């Protein structure tokens, strides 16, 4: 199982934040976004059940990083179908060279 990688982004695009080297996902009771008086705040619930509201413009000063999952690039490779291969393929494809691209997610 591969580890999820994150990249820094704007707070509006963020799905996670990094606080003190730990990554937290928005919306699981520990970290949430909310607007108060036209300012964006992040509420953080600590281990001792205290709830802190941190103004978004203080993130840089406090070392808090807004993150999103890094988009994975599809892998590209070339494949040649050879006679006697255990893969099934149409006869017209034999000895043909094909450029293949990994499908990362299905469209709905």
C-alpha cells in the first residue's frame, strides 16, 4: 500500500492541513473550516478536547500548511504482443508495438 502524498495549495483548495508535522483531514471532528465575521477560521480540536479557532491569515505565522492530495501522473509504457505469450490478444496485434497509458480512475 502506497503512502498518500500531499502538496501545498490555497486554503480554498485544501482538503487537509499540516500542523506540527501531523496531517489532518477536514471534516472529521478534529479540524473544520468555518466563516466568522467574513474571516475564514479553522477550528482544531486538540488531544485534551479543547477547541481552538485559528484565523486563516495566521497560518503562515504559525507554520500551518494547507494541503491537498498530490495528483498522480499516469504511467506510460510500450508493449509488444509476442506469439506464445500467456496474454490473450487479437491476431492483428501480434508483433505490433503499442503505447499504453495507465488509467488512474474511471469516469462515471
